[in-house]
C-alpha cells in the first residue's frame, strides 16, 4: 500500500453529532491484512448510548471497542461490526486474500489490522447477513450465561435483535418452551418469521425456569422478576448506561430465591472460559448465521455517506428498526 493512503472514517465529535472525515493510514505492516469494507452494522443499543453521550465515566475503559480511537464523550471513532474483503495479505496469510471477513472494527471504508484479528465468513453466509455477527456473538454468550436445559420454560423480554437471537437459539433446545415478550406489537411479525411464540404482555404464570431480559428498559427487568419460578435464573443482557434501575425486590424475589445475573460479551462465562477463546466464539457465531430466516432482523440499509444522519435518527427516534446495515461502495 503506497505512502499517504487515506481512509474515510466515521467519528462522533460530540454527543449527538457525527461526521465522516478523511485520514491518512500507514502502509500495511508485516502480518497485517488490508481490508476494504463491504458493510457495517449499527449496534442500536450500545452505539445509540455512545452517540448520545450516555456512557458512564466509570465505564470508559470497560466499554472500549477493540479498534476504537479517541474517547468519550468525543471525539471518538466507535463501532464493532465490520464485514469486508481482504485485498492484501502476507505470504503466511495469503489464503485470506479475496476472502470475505468479519472484524470488530469501526465504520471505515478501508483499514489494516493484524491477520489474527479477522475471522473468515463461512461459505453460505452472505456478506450482507454477516453484519449480524457481533449480535449473534452477544446472544450466544447470553445463552451460555442462562444455561437453559431441554424442556425448560424460557421467557425472553425484549424483541430487539439480541432478544430475538437469544430466543431463536433457545428454541433449538429439545422440548424447550420459548416465549418472546415485547410491548411493540410490530415485533410479532418478525418473531413469527423466526417461528417464535410472541406476546405483548408477560405471561400471567410465574413458572419460568429461565428469564432473559433484553429490552433495555428497567420496567422490563422488573417484569422479569415476576416471571421466575423458585430458584429461577434471570439473566440481564441490557446495558442501561447512566440510567438508574429500580426493582421491586421486596416481593417474591427472596421467597423464590431468584438469581439476577448480568451477561456481557466482553467476558466468556467462567464455566467455558478454560476451553473457549473469543476467536472460537466469534467463529461459531458466524457459523450460526447460515439460517436465511435471520435476514428478517435486518430492517434497513443506507449508504456510508449518510451514516451521520442515519445514526442520529436511530439514536433518538429508532421507530421499529432492528439491525440497520451500512452499505459501502465496494459492496456494489
């Protein structure tokens, strides 16, 4: 790659305001690959919090993305759902040349990273669907935390991308009874496409073995507490940023000996950490995207040039959007 090569990058320069800038990037170094981006995806929950400036100061270090530049509240280059094509590689990684890959890289049209930090997208998984890779990895980690078993009654509160993927994974469990709950009736059509049972109100029974909360709403977590049976596990996948959460712990929480556990994709659950690496987990997440029904989770697409306006809209007025895909010129 010649000296003076430049890339177009998306930066949040201040809360509520983003822009695309051009910046020089150094020549590709040994053991790196040159990647031209095809698609990126917007993580509507986390990226919206980042865009609005709602990352707590105490979490500045913990919430850094792998290839983030800058820091909160801005300027910051943030994102972690990048699907691209390898254009150059060293002889020891020449098998990657021409391959479609997934990388936890921000919104940028061309970049260099170590070859060990890209994951080939399996044959049979379209590049346009592979933008769900980070969401599937998060959902997979949540299922590992929840530890559902055959025959369990499982309730997932929140039919966003993560919640629907968690429910879809749990549905593969033999004999499992899976119910998705969301106050938005428009989510029913998506749930039906994924062959999931859907409700706009929580079940009246309090007999769930596992409850996964993924609505991002404190009210949703309170509802999860009402659904768990004795010794049930409630796994909270939502991240609230600076929002305070109040819970009714004076009701059946103690008598049923309920357990609330957090799930965060940055760490592999302890009972798997000895055998699983982040790279192995991501490779599995991409394999799980072979199912074409999952395309229903991608509800919009726009051009990279429009990303500042697109993210501003999704951060403040998301409507019924789920995963929003960003298209780059190389994808044509």
